[in-house]
C-alpha cells in the first residue's frame, strides 16, 4: 500500500458526491480493480455478497443513460415549487459522460439461497449489504484521488434493460467514477443552497431516541482536518 494514500478518516472527510469536477480521463484499469476489490470486501448479511458490478465505458451506452437521466431531471424540476426549482436549476446531478466510466451496482436477493443467515426478520439487510459495498468503493476511490458520483434520477427498469440485468436482479446505483480536478471543500447541495448538514451533536442520543447528554461536538483531530477538507 502506497504511503501517500489517505487514511480512512481523511478519506471520509474528503469524500464528495462528484458531478462537475471530472477531468474527462478514464480511471486506469489497475486503480479501478483496486477500488472494486475494496467494494467486494464489504460486509454482507450471511456472507451472501449479493452485489455485482457492471462496468460501463461504451460511449453510446453512457450517452443513452445521460439522456434518460436528463429527462428525469426535468421531471423533478417541473414538480418543484418555483422557489425550489430556482435553487435546483444550477445543481448538476450527473457526470455520466464526463467521468467516462459507470459502475452499476446490482443486488441479487437470491444470492446465498432461500435461508440467508441474518436476513430472516429484516429482508432489507440484503440491499443494505450492497450499499455497504458502495461505501467501500467510494472511500477507496477517494483515497486514490478518484471521484464518485451516485446517480439516482432514473427508471430502474430502464437501467436494468440498458446493462442487461437478468430477471430478479435489481439495480441499486449508477456510480460515475473517474479522476477529478479537485474535491470540493463544501458539498454541492450546501454550496448551492439546497440543504445544509446538521451537527453530530443533534444526531447522537443517549439510551433512547431524544435522550440528551452530549453538550457539544467531540474533539476533532486537527491534523486530519488540515489534510482533508471538512
């Protein structure tokens, strides 16, 4: 492992949902394989590993998906109240063509057989497992200086047909993956005024939901903050 790669805490702080910062150069095969290997090492319910990764680089396929997403973006904008539509308008929601590489993460509910250990009472843990793989991929990519953008403006049936998913295999995400000029210091949705984040102290509760006892944010590793954007 290269000594100049980010620590896990630095990667978490630096990670952004990338849209407009892709360089246009494709991620090289060796780096892409390391990122996918990190995704494949994610924890999964019953060790079912219910994910698959479809790597898409064909320009025609990228263009078709980009056109589909653009249409869904218009549908969403037109459904917004005027003031929210004005806030949404400058926000870029995809970098499908610009990234040059799409990774479609899919979920197979049948993987592992009918009795998956740990999934009996909470069936959603299968999809949660696929999402953990996405998080692994995202953090590994960030550590490599590679941007990731999660595109969710699409019709699942369209995407399944586009990449040839078999019946019963569900698309979970299209991830735009590629080298970037930079990672934004402030997330796009905050920069454009769509929504701000909330402090950790509001999200942590003692003993019961709504339980108090955390008066302020915990101390932060200042060295890590200097290295990676907040």
